[in-house]
């Protein structure tokens, strides 16, 4: 009942064809929006659009009242002492940058230390690095153990009288760990250090009480808690905010201007320059109202889904579950022995399952763990048990393709911990709406200029009758790649701009081009081999004229090029084109 009700509030799920269901397990990146949030934003622009604080007419007055009421609602949501402590920003990133920049204006000095954790999102690392470089500050990092769990006991020795600020995440965005921020905050208080808590992943899943936490600053983004993008919250103690200078100037934060000087508004407007994101604020208000009203239902559903997910993942041979399972929100990162994360992500996408793969904007964490990334499954209350089971069964099928000896334990049933699920047959096949499509045909727009008969790899791709056969042929093609030796997989040959690493070496051999490459991804290696195949038949002059994008489109592989952030193929093509055009 609750499962169905919650899901019905999110219209995006009704837009997808039930014959090919869309499973959205990337909620850590952004959550979907309930109808009440969408309606609130639409109503503002269609009926209430007026600037706030500046006009005397009734529409502006009414909009201003709703705008400021939302500020009070947010203050109540995190138990701030006053709505004056709530500052609107674009999101967590801007909130952290705001504090970093205003603290740099006379509130920290050379020799001071900033304490971070190894779990931090880049947005809670880079701003502090920048001011540390400018002001000669020292950054210290609380380490994690081999599973990625914060070693809070180490914080006691790192936080000292030299510490100006401690900035840590409430919950790890990469792993889902709930960090012991109460312990860290208490230690910081002993030494008079300020504390900033990144609550991006926490507010949608945990009850946040900033007064009980006793933190100085707390930040979160609206789009992580069913709200719109482009709106965020900075909480700061009133006494601290009053003593800090403005971040930006102009617009609403101005009290009086003359050419002899300018005075600024008090809190919270001192930190809100320009026209605010009014629709975003109102949408956030609707999202928080939704989350508060359904809090118990949301919590129960998320916990049930997470238990079912863990129950199934633990049956997979060779899996490594990162983080602290018993102290986590409904996020789980994992890796599997000898299986590339990018490959898993691509193949899951072919089954209409959306997960996040890579470093999750936490490169230092991945370096500390000795890995290049993980697969992250992040759940929300609108997800269903059917979806969890479908994901687990699909994962098993994919692993049998990628690595036949990596699969669910023999005779394992991936169902609810409590009982079997009716949508899975005894043979392990998925029934009902979760049938896996295996007969989708590709239609090719073949350019007659492409001599596919001379290119066996490409020919096999063209002859594939389904997407799974296509991917099998792509991975087989990777065996034909001229592989760059491990010794040459170095920065000199690395193609930048993608999460799946690619190294590429181009060498002119007379009128022809020799290519060597490597990627840990089987799929990317196969795509590289397919790209290189026609080039082997061409001179360098001919390569300059060759339509490589058209060639991939003719094979039905053009979409892989557009996913440049994920596999770097566009960057590879540009690298080759640059090389031949320089000759």
C-alpha cells in the first residue's frame, strides 16, 4: 500500500513504457520530484510570478510572504534557532564556497589548519585547498579504514589548537556511511575550531537537528530531497554570520548605496545578492513539506529496500561491499573481482537500470581504498522491491556474460529476506513487467563508402541481431586490440576526460598510422579496436578525410561517442584527429 502510494506521487515513472521498465537507482545524484513540487513551480510561474522584497503590489507581497515562510519552514526542518540563520544558495557547492571565501577574509591566517576527511566530495575539498594555497594554511585529513569507514579516533589527535575549521560530510556520498559527526564536532569545540557539515546525502534520509549537533555551519541541496535543482541551503549560527563579510554584492543585499560608500542589509539578506531563485525556494518548500508529511512511510520503505538489496548482493561471488553496512543510509557501493565498473554500468543501462559508476566525485577516497571506482546503488522510497529483485537478477545475468565464473552462489535465490517473490520463476527467469528484452533489432543507416567486408570486427557488429549479441561482439573485438604495454600506460599517453581510463599511443609509420591503446573496460577496449580497424586500411591523408563518427553511426554505435564522460571515445577520436592533422 505505502509502496504504491509513494510511487504514484512521482509522475516521471508513469511516463515510461511498462514493457521496458526504467529502474532509477541513481538517487544519490539527484532525486525525482513529486507532483506537488512540480505543481508548486508551475503555479509560481503561471500565477504568482513577481520579484520578492522589492515591490509594493499585492502579487509581490504574496510571493514574498510565501518565500519567507519557506525560510521559516526550512529552519524548523533542521531545527535552526532562527530563520535568519537560513541562507539561500544554489546548492552545497556554492554554500561551501561561500563559507570558504568569507572565512578567508581575515578569519583564518597563515599556519592555521583545516581538517577534512578522506570521504569528502570534491566540493568539500577543493574550496579549502584554494584558500589553503592562498593563505598558507595546512590541510589535515582524517583517514578511513580498509572498508572506507572513517577512523574517528584519529580525529582526536588531528584536531588541535591550530585547527581553524573542521569540514566533514554527515554521510559519505560515495559509500553511504553515516559518519560520527557528533564526536568530531565535540572534539572541534574543545579547541575552539569552527565546524561545517556537508549534509547533501543526509537530509533526505536522516533527522537533522543543527542545535543538537552543535555545528557552526550545515549545508544541503534541494535536489537531493525531492526538490528542484539550483537551490540549496546554508545554515550558520546567527552570531557567526553577523560577523562575516558578504560573499557577493548587489541586488537585495544592499541597504543603501552612494559613491561615498555602501551599507548592507542584515541577515539573511547580507548573503543573498541579486534576484533569488524564487521558484526553486518555493519548490524546495513543497519538497520538505512532502518529506516531513511522509517521513515514517519513507523511512520504512527505504530500510526494507536496503535490506533486500544487501541480502541479494551478499550472495554474489567475488563482490566487495564498501562502507559500513550496519551504519548506512540506503546507498551501497560495490565492486566485483575482475569486473570493470564501467562495463557493468553500460550493460545495466541496456536493461534500463540507472546506477552510478566511477569515483563519485571522491577521487581521494578511491585512492585511499586502492581502487579506481565503484558501482553505486542509491535507493529512494519511490523504488520498489520488484525493482531491487530485477536489478539483482539482471546483475547476475550480466556477470555470467562478463565473467562466467562470477555469479550468484549456486542455488541462491535473490528475493526478499522474508519470503520468495512471485515474479521470479523456479528457473530464475523474470516474469511480468520485468522481462529482459533480448530481441531488439538495430536498423543501420549504412554508408556505401564503408567497406565492411574488409573489416571483420565491424561486420560482426552489423550482423548482430540483438543488443546483447552486439555487446558480446564488442567485447570479443577487444581481444584484437593492439594493446599498449603496462609500462607505457603512463600520463604521457593517457586520454583525459573520461572516468574509464584510456591510454593511446599514435605513431606514424611512413604514410600509415600505427595505434596502440588500453582500457580496463572490456567494452571500451572493444570499441577502440572497432575504431582502429578501418584506420589500418587508410593512409594518414585518408584518415584526415575519414568520417569516423559516420562509421560508428553506421554500426549503431554512435551513441557511445556521445557518452564521452563515461568512456572517453570522443576524446579518443579527437586525439587521433589532432595527431593526423599535425602531420
